[in-house]
């Protein structure tokens, strides 16, 4: 038995897992499920919970859907999560992100990581007008 | 002598530092300099270099200026840089970010940090369509 | 010559490295050495030092041995160390961690990473009763 | 107006926020609300969502409640979230964590952070038996 | 079309990209370009900007060139950037870093990561003489 | 009773804690103990263990003592450990680090954090000559 959890395909999934898969596909208007959910499906409670979170947080709100995906990509790039960059990068491209915008996004991620460290290391006091 | 670098005010600054301060105020159409630059000014070469980076990366491009600031805030929030959240949060608010949008931004930062760890810990393979 | 350090096998190891390998196997009641130690063995002083730390910290104490391994897995999952998740995950399973417990552990790691960022970004003051 | 969100007290809270506060107090059998929730309450949707997550993940399961809190503290300590260490440390103490156990927990957090970096920097291959 | 950016070889590069490649090779007295620059070249502006930063920061100054590379390796090892450890590790070896020094560097990276977490978790006050 | 551990002064310390304090002062040729050790002293076993690690790793070796301290400062700055930057920064200054060198060190820390993220996000392949 391997410790690494393998993706659970739709045909092998329990009814409760299938219900989440169905909702993911209906919400995203797509006909396939990406590996994150299929691996998470070993824990049906977590699968349902995390999907409910994603659906609520990434669903309609006051931030534009494309910008939401770009924010997700930026945090994932900053954290070095290769899978998340690929999956949310794909979602962002599907919503209209251009290669040029992706380049600018990465430039911001890189620069923020640089100045975040400088500011913290220099222990800079927050300016009155920012409080 | 303290190890902590104190902000260098305009009146105490060297000509090369003042030149950067002047360019920051002109570019931002403001009449004051925030502490990050005034502390960085102990190293005039770094001051000039980092400002040139910020000016280029955060200047006009293919991503909307407000979105650029929101991306900066998101990475800074993910990294826990209190000063950067305050300063770029202020810039984002000045460019129109509402409190509601800030709430959604934070929700994305939080959730991305959760799923980034789950994906990495579960060692999920990148799906073919994302490559 | 490769920059990447290859594992040093028992038969190729110096007496001082063998002595550590022997102690690892005796302490763990096993007959093999995992790659971490075999790669670390290029620096016999670090090998001896890190093993002494692991032996002391992960040895008998007031926290149950299974819980100790679970804490190690949780931190490693949070840090994204794939090897450490695999090795300490294996140790935890050998000590009785069930798949269900591993799922709950990962859920905690994910959620803590989410709330850690929210709390820091919101700059929440520590409540009096927690001090 | 300050950018920093102040805690929203029960008497100033909307009905939907009060409903979450009530559930927190009932679930935890306590009569006060800690600052995290009171600051998060500026976004009632996030308040409800994050509380639902915490309630599910930290509620009854296959891991002992004290161990769950210790895992939360360990991740928070690794991430340097002072507030989370204080709040979940308090919860763990209330559930029976001794000072001696806390010392051992911190030792594991420290050592895991050390070996996580060594393993990653040395690019150690995962051993066959761990797969 | 793949989302992953492939390296842009010299013969396929635009004049502005070639100009940076030429400067990299001239500055480093070498006849090849490593993959980081060839992938970054999809964004010629970022390519020029990041190279200008590296050239200035890693160029002649008051810290010995070998020590500069070792500092770069140490931060990269701490951040788990495999490529950066390999590339700056190679640069450090070319400037004279011995295997023994590399071992000591890694030991410091590991130990600093351990004590950084202990200090933060224990919320240690900065001593008067360090201020 | 406060959850926060207070520094244990020499006159209040047990003989085993005093023995470590004495060794710290003798090794460092100083007459005071900084807060990290005094807080760690609540766990005499960890105090002895961590000190033994620091003494071995930061003691005489093939890397110059000043460079060792600078590496420690660089990792601590990258990790945002304010106390560690202050304490090891002080040690580095005592061993000769100039303000100019500290500026260059910070510039490297910042830039490495930027390029580390870019390299990881762009998933750059390690070049053959670096292997």
C-alpha cells in the first residue's frame, strides 16, 4: 500500500464524493475534475468543506472574477505552490489574463517579496497616515 | 549608537537622496515621503535601485493600477508584512478599493494559504490540461 | 563531479559515520538507514549533531511518541517538505496513525495556515485572558 | 477613519454576527468572544465561514481534542503567528497541556524547521519504503 | 500551447534580449546563459530589470564576492529554491567555496531556522544592548 | 499565571541552568546573558541542547567567524526574526561588520527573496552544468 494518495475517479467514487464532483462541474461549467479534488476525496468531509469554501470565496462578489484568480495565483506563486500556480493560472487565462499581465503579476510577486523582507528587517515604523 | 536605522528626513538628506525623494513625490503627486524610503536612505544606492524597481513594476502597464496594488497587498498579507499591508493597503484604498473588496482579498489570501499547503502535502500531480 | 551529494552507504562509510548509523538502527530497532542520514553523512559532524538532536527531542518524554511524530508531520506539511512528510508520516503510521487521523491532521495544518494569515493581516490584539 | 479594523462587541453587532458569537460561546461553553472573531466580524460572511471551518475541523473526530490543539499551536509557532500561539496555546492548556509538554512541542517545531531546510537544500530522494 | 514558459535561446531572441544576454556573458566572462534568464526573457523588461539588479547587488562592493554568493545560497537554501541553490552554489564553488564550507553554511541555515522559530514562538524581548 | 515565559535571571537559576549560563559567558568572553537563553531556561534540556548546537555550529571552522554571523543574520532577516537580526547583527558588528556591509547583506537578502519566487513560479529547469 502506498502512502501517497491516488486520485479517486468519478466511477470509483462514493455517492457523497460524486455529489461534490457534480457540483464542481456544474458550477464551473466543465466536464472534468482536476486532481486536487480527486486526491482530497480520500477525506469526503474535507472535500465538501474545502469546495464549499472555494465556491463561496471565489464566487460572485465585489472583486472581478479574473482579479480573484490573479490574486490566487499571486499568493500561490509567492508560496511556491507549483500545482496551484498551474491550476489557478489556467483559470485566470480562461477568464482573460494575457501573458503580458501574467508577467506583470510575477514581477509584483517578486518585488513584494523583496520589499517585504527589507521592511521587516529594517523594522520600519508604520507612518501615521497609514494607520 | 543604535543599530536600528532611523528615518532620514528631507532636510537632513544628501542631494542624491533628495533627488529620489523628489522623484517619489512627483511620481505619486504627494508632498510627503513614507518611512520605508526614509529608512532605506541610509543606503542611497539601494534607495535609488528599489525605487526604480517600484516605479517600473507598479507604473503603467497591462494590469489596472488598483489591481496592481491589490496584488501587492495580497502578497504582503500572505507574508505577514504589517508595514507593507498598511502602505499598499492605503494606496489601494486611494485608488478605489472598498472595504468589501479588502475583505474578499483577505479571504482569498487565507484560502490560498490553506489549499497551497494541502496541495503540497498531498503531492498532487499537475493535470495534463494545466501544463 | 556532481554538486548534488549522493547517499553514502554503510559499506563505504567511515568508522565515525558507521557509529552513528549503528546507533540509529539500534535506537529505531530497524536494519536500514534512510537517505537523509546517508546524504548528511558527507558532513560527519553535522550527522552526529543532528542525530543527537533527533534522538533527544523525539525520544521518551511527556508527549506520546505517536503525537510527537504527528507534530513533526504537521510542521513539515506546513513547510512543504515532501521528504519529511514521507519519512515522519511513515514513522507516525508505524506508531499507529490511521488514515483518518492523517486526514484530520492535514485539515488542521491547512486551516491553521489560513487563520494564521488572517490574524496577522488583521493585526489582531492578543486578548487579556491569553496573556 | 482608521484602516485597522477594531473589534466589534456583542452589543454593537448585527443579528447575523450575534448568531455566530452565540454559537461560538455555546460550542466552547464560555461567556466571552476573543478578538479574532470580533475583528473578523467586519465581514460577516467570512466570520460565519471561518467559524464553520474551525467548528468542523477542531470538533470531535479521530484525533484527541488536546492533540488537535497542540497541532494547531505547532503550525502557528512554525509560522510565527503570535496571536494564534496565545489563543490555541490557551485552549491546549485548558485541555490539559502541561508546561513540560509545551516545551517538547516547541523543541519539535524548532527541530522540524531545521531538518526541513536541510532535507530540501540537500535535495534528498524519498526512500522506497516511504512511498 | 503550454502555460510553462520555455527557455528562449540566443538565436531565437530579439535584439533587446540579446543585448542583455551579451552583457550577462561579458560581465560573467562566460559563453553561455543559464535557464533563469532564458525563461525570464519572455518578459524583456523584467529580464533587463532583474539583471540590472543582480549586476548591481552582486557586483563589487564592501562584501567579498565569495561571501556575497554564500549569502545568496544561504537565503535560497532557507527558502527551498532548488534552482537558486544549484546556480548560486555553482557560482560560490567557482569563487572558491569548499565542500567543507558548504557544509558549515547549511548547518547555519538549519540552525538559524530552528532558533528563529523558537525566538518568535517564545516572544523574546530584544535586549537593551542589541537596540 | 502568565503563559508568556519570563527570563530566568542567574540568581534565580538552578545549578544546571547556571552551568550553561557560565559556559555561554566563558565562550563569548562576556559577563551577561541575553534574553533568548534566559527564556529558553524554562526548559533546561532544550537550553543545554540548543547552546551545544550554537557552540558547535558557530564555533571555529572553515568559514570565517564574521561570515558565519553574517549568514545567520541573512537567514534571520529573510525569516523576519526581529530578535535574531538584532542579536546576530550585534555579534556581526562586534566582529567587524560595517554599516555598508550590512546594507549590502540586506540587498542580497531582498533580491534573493525576489528571484527565489520568480524561479520557483516559472518552474525553471536546473541547467546541466549546475548539476
